[in-house]
């Protein structure tokens, strides 16, 4: 199997995991400090106007985006996740789109692009193309905000600490391989700066970080 085929298979397994974990997603939240700092940082950022949320999952962040946004377009590959997300914002100005983010292209531009705990699941081989997508989604004066973490347990490191491939389990023990790239804020900021992005990446008191800024 070629490297490309292996990556395609891995991304397929990752997508399958997030379909399967949807109902218990909140039970897998990391029990560390720093989460409140992410919430405060996003509130201070004030994601106003037309907002695009990539990989919205079960809608954990969508209600907070709606504190400031005129409307939100939320994209995710999992119908199960989208169903939960829709139930959390019923009657609010949110358009849900089911799509694979590695294939999807926007039908308009947005004032803000947000993604929560998604960037670490983007393989290095697609890092540049993902950020190109983000740029294509933004208005000329648009802004971007993201949150994520670099935490990986010893049990998850099935290919060693230098591999981005880890193992995640459902509550019933079923195992899946997924990608979890352990970006550090400083290294991530350097990568984005080299690509022309004007983004500052900030650590929290826990294993989380957040970034905000604008396109090249």
C-alpha cells in the first residue's frame, strides 16, 4: 500500500471514530485546567458577523459563537455529530453542512473562521492545503480563531511518541487509529508565520492552546 493509500485509510478510520464516539463525546473531555481560558479568549475575540465553524462536532462551541455572530455555518463529516449539534442550537441562525473537510470547498466567504480541536487531526501532508482552505473561506479582512491541545496518553502512543498516529478507544473498548499532531504553540506559530499568516498562538495553564489572527 502506498503512503497516500495509507493516509487515506487512516483518515477514513479517524472519520469512523468520530461517527462512533458522537454520543459519548463529552465523556472524553480532558480533565485539565485551561479550558475556561479558551472560553474567555474566544469571548474576548468576539467572533462577530458571518462565522464559519469547521469540524463543529457535537456543537460544543457553536452556542458560544452565537453570543457574537450574526449567523453560523457549521461543517462536519459526521451526521451523528451534526444531529447532536443541531439539537443544541434549535431555532438559532445556524446552517449545518455535512462534508469531508479534506474535500469540501466554501460557497461564500466569512468574517470569521473558527475550528475547535481539529487542527491536531490534520496530517502534516495536508497542513498547507488546509490553511489554503481557511484563506479561501475568509473575507479580505476576515479573522481566524482556533483552540486545540497537544495531550496524548502513553496508552495512545501505539507507534511511539514521534508518530502522529495514536489509538483512541470508545467506552466499550473498541479501538480506532486517528491522527493527533502534538503541536506546541511556539512551533505552530512559526509554521504559520512562514506561510504568511499573522497569527499568535497562546498556551494556557493546561495542555490547551488557542490562536487568533488574520490571513496572508
